[in-house]
């Protein structure tokens, strides 16, 4: 069972975007990086094409290392670690700080 899942609310705990919150959009498990909505925004120049005759700049999110993010606790709204426990024969994710079961 993974400790982080897509659509989890996470907070950046290190780097240039420290303190920003966002939802997980994509997880690259082999590379240990994730894409978080609204975090690590980069710009790319786009050449004019027939579809886009003006060209311009494209903003997109680049992956951030998984060690630089933490799950947001449902009760406190602060960063927390995640542990996996077994309840009623099923494995569930639990926030370490507040003990809340995470969906």
C-alpha cells in the first residue's frame, strides 16, 4: 500500500515553494518524484505553429522529489507523516500527528 495517493492534499516542506499546498496530480514511483498542482511552475517558450500562430509561453508543473513533500493532516492542516495500520482486517492509512484515518 502506498502512503501517498493521487488527489491527496500535500504541503511542500523544502525548496523554493516551501509552504505551498496542492493536490497530487501524478506519481512517478520509480524515479521517486511527484507532480503537485500549482508547485514548481516553469515556463517554456513555444514557437509559432499553424495551430498557434502567435506562439507564446506555456506554464507547466515540473516534478518535485517525494522527500520534499508531506501529507496535510485532516484535523490540524499541518504536515504529517503517514503510517499504515490494519483495522477490521483491512490496511488503512493513518496520520501520525492526529491519528485520523485518511480516506
